[in-house]
């Protein structure tokens, strides 16, 4: 079996040892580090990425500390043990919140941004040396975070600089969920598939005394596929196995490493002598950490495992903590029916007011935010929130009553926004802010107070009260200066106000504070394009698509720029890519029509413009584009009809000029002259319009020509 440094590889086979031997033989460059095992039981989320980070960061710090600082959020997310070497430089109120004050959690896409940052860190490391290879095995047992990271690395890493050799038992990674399917897709597209030959498989080996072999198996965190070790472990009694798991959990706990508390320690304790006690508590602690980090797939897994161990009546406290965090994770993951079933369980098993209050709020969020659009119900969400607010009003402690009431009213404000009543939402948020200011000490619940100011800023912006929105964002940013989304949102408002320089500064700040965030680059690219910075816009749209190839709008903007620059091939590729992502996007169909027209494909161009019109009959550029093609095909009458519709929708100077040309060709010089006069009024500085008008007025007719102005 052979590979070159210019190929990533995907090795499958029925033995871990055989896969590793085959992968090592495929390495076309020196190994950057020892073989990395991605099995989630070893370290939990980011097992592979964390192993890579722990191996590389100390050396990179010595030769390129700026590279480490640039990706410190990503590196610490993957390998929290590095905090002694890599201090977090961009902490936010969200990252620092104590459990009692958590009211904002990371977006589901945060791990996508982390994956891109980790891939860029690897690229920076590879750039400092000759070609290198990394072998990663066990991906069929990896956490979703690692699968997402590896898929991103395979997509974005040049195998000529850093070859990735990925190993799994088989080619089907669908059992690992959407992230596994994504990795499998990237490997099919970008890697050479190798099946380890039968001779490469590991037949097993003598394992020595059964007790030693069983302990050896447990010390692999029960990840070994060695038949002798597995047989020795299974031959033990249940109590003997539990004792080994207890022993291993204690051994690992002595190392005081956070990622061990996410992988092997919970596993061993749930299989040890006290699964319902120590095991459930370890799973709940791991789940809590992962919810706060935005590792929602792992949080859901811990939640289900923990709930399976305990009785909701006998261990009501731990049961509720597991359930509420599991419901949050499932909601963010769009597994909303599972979440609703959990909240129904909470109402069934508990009569505690705080349980019913929180379950009511969480149910409301399903109906107003998390459910698929067809399963949302704003009025039902409002009824559930009113229930939560009523229960909160009965809390005895004034400070807690004020906080909980404000929290639930803030949720009700979201419902009112979704119901189309921003004024009601604004009244609610104002009530929340006033209540907390009156009842709490100035430093209490800083995170939620910042969230309220941010939310009021959003409502003000929705109402067009942009100065008030800016004032709210100023307060939110002063309280939480490292929260990147504040700057992105304020930048969007500043752009609406025509303050392009300040908007650009906010986008820059957001970029500096966050792992690679495609939406920021898209917005900055759009701003740059509006300011005439075509090179900057092109770079931003391209980088946004590198970070997230599913951004159809970035395909549209980049493709439109390419067409204007005469690069029809790039425009065609972007139109196709965009339409594959968003087949109903009328603007992308317009771009496709313009591409076909540029290549003289009249029939295909007309069909594309017809699809654009079918998708959005009110889109003037689609009618104008169709007229361009009809006129070029010699059908001036049909061109006039299309331009009539375009002008009715958007009576701008370019469309009027084009209709004037078509009208003259159709033998209607008087109507053509009227259009030219209107066009000159709308754009008196356009020399082409002025010249054509003078010619028409002087000769009382128009020379036939071609439509040359594109609206």
C-alpha cells in the first residue's frame, strides 16, 4: 500500500492494531507526534484535538508564541489542562459565570468556530517545518467535537504540508450522528481509502494472568479490542469488575486533569461500586461543564447516562440537574421532541415550584425558538411563560424573586417579538431592567443584566430607534467587553446609520475576540463592497466560505463580483454551489442567468431568469435580466414587456434607459424619449443617459443599439 504526501488517507479494518500498522506504513512524511487515539472515553470532547494540543503547544510557545495566543480560546477549549501555560486572554461574563448566574449559553455553532481555529493552528504549525503526518485512530468512537474538528481539518489542510491519516473500523460513521456523516463525506471526497489487508489485522496475544489482563483492559479505559484482554475482564465477577473501575477512577482523579473528568472518570465510576451515587455525580459534573462550554452532544450523552442510574424520587436533586441540562442540550441540538418529553417527566415526578417554573420556561422556549417552524406556537409559549412568571412571583426572597421574574419576563419579551409586537417586548425588558436595578446590588447577576441591555438594544434596533440601540450596546459592551457578538450586532447598527468606519472597527474587534466566525467576515465583506474595497470584499467572502462552505449568500456575492470582473468560470462555480445549498434563492438564479448570458447560452439564461421570477415575482433584477437576454435574442417586444414589469417594481435610471433602447427597437420612439427623460431626472450625472437623450431629442428618434446598462 502506498500514499504520497499529497494525499490524506482513510484506513479501515477490523483491528485497532492492524489499522495503526497500516496507517504508519502509509505515512508519507515524518510523524508530527505519536499516534492519536480519538476514542471519547479517553478524554471526552476533543479527545483527539486535546491530545494534539497538549503535544504541540509547549514547543510552539517557544518558537511562535503569537500563534498560540491567536488561538488560545480554541486550544483551551480542547485542552483545558493547558491553562497553566496558556492563560485565557478573552474571558467573557458567559465564560466566567457562576452556576447560579448562568442565563446565557454558547451557540450551537461555537464548536464549528473552534474546529476552524484548531485547523488553522495546525496549519500554522505545519508551515514552520517540512511536510509532516498525523495519524488519528478510533474516530468511530470519537465525540462530535472531534469529528467536526477532523472533518474541518481534512477539508482545509493541505496534505502536501500536513498529511492526515484517519483510521476507523469501517467506512460507515453514521452511528456517530451528523458529525460522523460529515467526516465520512469529507474523507470520501478528499482522502484515499485503504482497507488494512488481512495480514495487517491483529490476531490477539497472550495476556498473562487473568487478573492482570483484566486490569490492563480497564487501564485502557475499556477501549482495547484485544480479545484476550476483553475475555479476562468479562471472566471476572461483577464486584471484581467494579473494584477495578473504582481503582482506576481513583488513580485518574489523582492526576487532577479536567479532560479526565469528562472521559474515563465518569465511565469508571458509573461502572464502579456506587454508580447511582459517585457515578451519577461524576456524570452530572461532566454534563455541567460541557453545557457551559457548548459541547451539547456530549452533554446530552452524559445526561441520558446519568438519568439511567438514579431514581427521580430518591435522588431528586441530582435527577433534576441532569434533566434540566439534558433538556437544554437537546433543545439546542434541535432534538425538541425529546426535550419536551423530559419536561413532561419533570412535571410528572416533581411537585417542587422551582421545577415546574423552570420546566414551563424551557417548554416555552421550545415553542417560540427551538422547534421546527411548523411546530412553533407563540400563544402556547406565552401561556407557559405566564405560568413561570406566576410561580416566580411567589418566591419569598425579594432578590431571588426579582431575578427569576426578570428572567422569565425577558423570555416573554422574545415571545412578543416572535408574535410581532416589539413594543410589548420593549415594555417587558424595561420592566426587567428596572426591577433588577431596584432589587439587586450593583454587581449582582452582571451577566443577566448585560443580556437584558443587549436584548433591549435588539428591540430598539428592530423598532428603528438606532440611537437608543447604540446606548444599550454601549452599556452591554462596558460590562462584557470581550463578548464578540456585541460588536457584530453594534457594527450592523452603525452600518444602518451610515457610519461605515465605526462599523468596520466593530467588525475588526469582533474578529479579534472570537474564534473564526464566518458571519463577521461576510458582514465585513459586504461593508467593504459597499465602500468600493473590492479586493477586501473578495477576500472576506472567500474566507467566509472557507470557514463555512454552506453560506449561500457569500457564494452569491463572490460570484457576482467575479462576473463583474469578467471571471465567468468562478461566477458559474459560485452560482452552482449556492443553488445546491439554496435552490429557491431567486438572486442566485439571476446570477446563473447572467452567467449563461455571458457565455451566449440564451436558452439556459432565459430558463434561469424564469426560475428566479418563479421564486420571487417581485424581483426587478430578474425581469431586467430576462429583458437583456430577450433583446439580445432579437425580441424587442418581449424585452419591453419584461422591462415594464421591472420598471414598475424598481423605476431606476438604468432600467429606464434599457427600456428606452428596447422601445426604440420596437418602433416606439416617443415612449423611448419619455423614458430617457425620466432616467436623466433620476441620474442627471450619467453621461451615457445624457448623450442618448440629446441624440433622441435632436433627431426625434433613437438609434438601435444593445442593452448595455445592467441594473
